[in-house]
């Protein structure tokens, strides 16, 4: 069923399965995420997109009933190996959730928290990181005069860009986005989409989205999931215009899901 199967990609999965108890929610997925590109994960509710995304930076470790089999390769290292430290790998692989979840702290402290946790003490260096991260998240001009204000004083769209800036503050190589715009209005959604396209110049991005137009707008390749299986993974233009699999065709035509 899968159109892309390789072993040991620079960053990707090999035979990755996720179980909740006996329920195999994600089934032996082989996928590669090329650098400087956006990969969209689409499929009907419950098909395993978020579970798969969360497994990429070991967030499923936090769920007692979850078990992850298979390998997650990053530069020759298996991130799913028990000897791989999850905190260190989450510095390399950042994540942004569906609902903006800033800390109950100032705008500045939201960004400075991660670098400080990882050892940066110099105020000058932290100031630089805060400014650079906010600039990369296209938020600096809107907040530069109110860095000491609570992050909760920002609009929902600004909070989500703040969460992206927070993820960027520790210089990740990969950004995982779980429906990052689904709680936002159309203008804020547009800004997040522009940001994704800008950020991919330096990063690998993997995004779960329910919105097929959004997948078509922002991604280079798209993967269609169904019942925990990867049905098809191909260039976004190809997948939406001429999918190889009948099931993908039916989903993108809106016949189910
Ligand atoms: N924490 C959990 N504990 C037990 N089962 C879970 C858990 N999270 C997800 N599941 C189950 O795993 C399967 C895949 O769910 P998942 O949330 O990954 O799908 P999804 O495609 O992201 O869905 P949606 O689009 O609705 O967010 C579903 O059967 C779901 O009920």
C-alpha cells in the first residue's frame, strides 16, 4: 500500500507501529521527511495522524498505555531506542499543538524558558534569542514593545505564533505541527501558513491537518492515512490531482471521512 519505503532515512520512520493496549493505532509506517520541506499528514478522524506525529518526538512516552515499535531515524540514530534521551531529542524536534498553550508567564519568559533550561545564562544572549525567535515567527513587530506583558494578553493567533517562536528558541531541526491553525480565524490561519512556508527554508516540517486546501497550500508532499495505515505518500500536487490509490481518490473527493 505504501509508495515510499526506505530504510535508515536521514529523518524518518522504519516499520513504526504504535499500540494503545492492544489497539494498533499506527501500523508499520515507513516514511521519510526530506529537509527543507513540509510533509502534510491527512486522513479521516481516528486514522492515527496525531499518534504518528507524537511518536516522532517520543511524546507517546507520556501515555501509560502507549507502546511504540520500530525505528525513528535521525542522522543514523534510532530515536526510539531506550538509550536516546527524550529531552535532548525534543530540543532537536519541536512540537506545536492544536490549541495555543503559552506558559502563564511574560512573552519574553515564554521564549527564554527553553534556552535557559538548556543552559544559556547570559542576559544578552537570551535577549538575542528572544528577538531572533520572535522575528522568525513573524511576531516581533507586534510584541517588541510589550515583552514583559503576559503571553495570555495576546490574541489566539499571536499566541500560536508565540508557541512557534518558543519551539524555535532552542534551534530545532524539525518542527511537528498538530493542526496548528484549526483553532484560529482565517487571517491568523493565513499568517501561520505563510510562516510555515518561510520556516521550511531552514527546517523539516511535518504537519497534521484536516484541511485539504491547507495541505495543498503549504506542503511539498502529502501522506494519506486510513485506519493506522499509510495508504499513499506522494508529491502534494500529484496526490491531489492524480492519486495512485482509489482510497486516496475517494477521500480527497469527499466521498468519506
Ligand atoms: N491517549 C490515547 N489512549 C488510547 N487510545 C488513543 C489515545 N489517543 C488516540 N487513541 C486512539 O488511537 C487511534 C488514532 O487516534 P489519533 O488521535 O492518532 O487519530 P487522528 O487521525 O489524529 O484523529 P483526529 O483527526 O480526530 O485527531 C484512535 O482509535 C484513537 O481512539
